[in-house]
C-alpha cells in the first residue's frame, strides 16, 4: 500500500502541473490560488516528504518531534519551519536545539505539552546536555518534584543516558 502511494506521488510530482509544497504568501492572491494549493499533489507529496523525514531521523525521533509539535501548536497558526524546528530539536539534540525545546518547556502552561517536551529533551545524544538535564531534576523550579522520576526514566531510556542516569541516581539517592 505504501509503495503504491509512493509511486503515485512520484508520478504526480513528475507532471507539468506539479508545484512546490509551499508558495510564498505574496504569490497567493486569489481564492482559486488558495484552493489550488490543496490538491492531490500537495497531499501525496507532503505525505511522501514526511515518510522520508521519518526514515531519515528514525521513527522514535520523528514520533516524539511530531507529538511535541502538535502539542505546542494546538489551535495556533504555524509556519513550515516550525515543524522542522521541532524535528531538529529531537533529532540533532545539539545545544541550540535543546535550549529551544527547554525554552518551550519553561514557557508552556499545558501539562500534556510539558510532558511531551520533557520526553523530547531526553532524546539528545549529547551526554553533557543529558547531565545538565539530570541536574535540573534537583531544582524544583526547573523540574517539578512529581516529574523527577519520569524525567530520569526518559533519560535512562536513551542509550546515551543510561549510564548517566544510573550514576546520577547512585550519587543523589540517599539509601
């Protein structure tokens, strides 16, 4: 099924009537131009691009990025770049992207969104960022006490964070 959809999307994209997924706002002047943007080519090409992105970054990273994106922008207008920012945040996990997600986490008032962002923050492969994140669990102004255990768990689920989480628990747990 997916392969036939993929072939169909490639065939439609090869037609002379094909067009880019996005059009600069200033080029859209009429209702018919707006309606023309929502055709079979847009939907099949869009699905194809999303499948390629999922293959590129991996299903888990893609799923976490999509969930965080949907929660963050629920009921809001978005730009095409917003999706890429969220996927990059989870996939690249570098300082800039991680801090972008951390700022979203801090500014969010939606508990469900915050939960998704806490999961996404734990996906980075940068051990120094994971260590920082673990340290944040000691500060209730950064991570609520009730969220500490699940945050450490999310970090431990990451191969790059397993040993860090274990050492952190041993160093900070009075037993």
